C-alpha cells in the first residue's frame, strides 16, 4: 500500500501523485487537512529541525536545504503511513501526534513494537541501504509527520559532511537506547521496569510529584508487557498507597516512599534470582 498523503509537501512531488494533484501546495500555506486553527509554516519546520540532535549544529543554509527536500504527511487516527514490506523511502520526524510501529506475525496478528511522539525521529535505518520496511506505521491519534527522502538526503550530506556526522551519532544514540532497553528486559521483571519508568520522571529533590502516564497501551509496550498486566501493577501501587491515579495523571504523595519501595523490590528480585541451585 502506498503511503497516505493528505496534506501538501514542502517541495518536490511524491512519485505516486501527479504534479497537478490538488493536495500538493507550498508549505507556507494552510493545510486544508490539518485540524481547525492549526497551521504548519516553513518557520515551524525549521524550528523543529534545529531542536533535533541530528540538525542542532547545522547552519541556517543547511537547515534551509533540509527543509527544501522535506515532505509533509497528515494522518487521521488509524491512517497508515506505510506498511510492512513497502519500499523504504526515507526517515520521518513527528511534528504532532503519535505514530505506532507494528510488527505482523505469520498469522497476521499485529503487535506494537514502539511509539514515536512529537519531535522524535524514526526510520534512520533506511539511510544505510534498507530496501523494504520491516514494520507498519500507523497514526494512533491525528498526526503530522515530515518525510526526509533518502536519496535527496544522501545527496545533501555528500555536500554537507556535518549533517552526515550528526546523523551517524544520532543513530548510535538510538542503538545505545535500544541496547539499554534490551538489558532492562533481561535484568528487571515487569514490576521493576514500571517502577524505573516512573522513577526516571520524578523531578530531582521532589517531595511529591505528578507524572503523565500518557496512553497506557503505549506505556505497556515501552516496558514490555500487556495493558492488562500494567493495569494490575498500577492497581497494586494504588493499594499500597504509593500513588493515586486520575485519568492519565499519576500522583505520588511521597517520592521517598516510592523510591524506597523501588529499592526493596529490586533488592528482593536480585536476591531471588541469585539463589544457589542445589545439586541433584
């Protein structure tokens, strides 16, 4: 299936759209498919790029060049950006919304692999020769995404080595993050992973704190469990009086008590997993 393009692009025309397609318009104009009172302008695209590590040290001229090859995709909830097996076109940057990546097994069942939110990048693997996409990308909510076409970007970085260096470093950081996540899956049980996820979002030296859990289905994926298990774990924390939950907001009356429980849980798990094995 071809990627869905509901909005205009910055410059250039996707291969599947004729040049006279009414959906192709200059970036500085309002996007007719964008939510009411939402306008995407070239300046906002440039600002997003400048805030990203890959483009943080780029000059204004280099940012302009990247902007000139970018294309905008707007997707309603449930729209598919690309499907598993589609030809790789480039990498993507989320301007607004949430994009979920799914893997599909032999039986056709989909499983959420990861999620990307505003100002996050995905698909960098296409820069080093990936021909077909291994996952399906779908909008979890109304989303706006930038596509940076691979061939145009490779031509660009040949002329601007600094962008190439930043791109390599960004991919290395992503690999480090994935390695850390894999290690956590092996070392910590699911309760510990949830506690660690929450602890990382507690402001330093906070006595009490509130944290936005976001969408529970996505959080469950991030810590490697099911939505049902996540709900049970959160209910357990509530029963212990460590947290209260209202909608997506999790509040901790005592950050110290929460951290003490995390330490006790980790210590208990470490003790259990390191019990000596008796010889038969």
